[in-house]
C-alpha cells in the first residue's frame, strides 16, 4: 500500500545528507546519500520509550542498505571511518524508512 509519505526518506537524505560510503563486512563498498550526525539524538525505543543516543549516528534508508549490520564500517565525507555498533529499526512501515545506526570511531579512523 502506498502512502503520502513514501519517498520522504530520500528527500530528507538529499536535503540534509551527504554521500557516506558504507563498507559491508561481506561485499563491495557502496556510496549512499544519507545523514551522519555527531550530536545526540532521541529515538523511540522498541518499548515506546524515548531513547537518547549520545554516540555518532548514521541515518540510512532501509531500502538502500538492507543488510547493514554490526561490524560494518562507514566513511563520512571528511574521511573519518566509523564502525556500526547497533542498528535501530524506526518501526516505520514505509519501504524507504530510515535505519538509525549507532557508530564508534574505527581504529585508524
């Protein structure tokens, strides 16, 4: 079923994002227009409670990075590398909903 909100993730990433290179543990690197943030954010937890994330985060459309997982790495526009520590599903049913990934600076990053 389509919704008026289908496609919004791509629009948000285009407006507020930048090219981030995703390095899956198994597979070639992929450059994705997505949103990297270092300031704290708040998200809805699985139990409905607000969760504050103090770590850097990467918001990426689920349809662009379906297999993003703990241990993958991302390279942000300034060249720093981060390791994916936790992947949060936002719970949105939209095909292009965001994953929110908590990141940690990678060794040598």
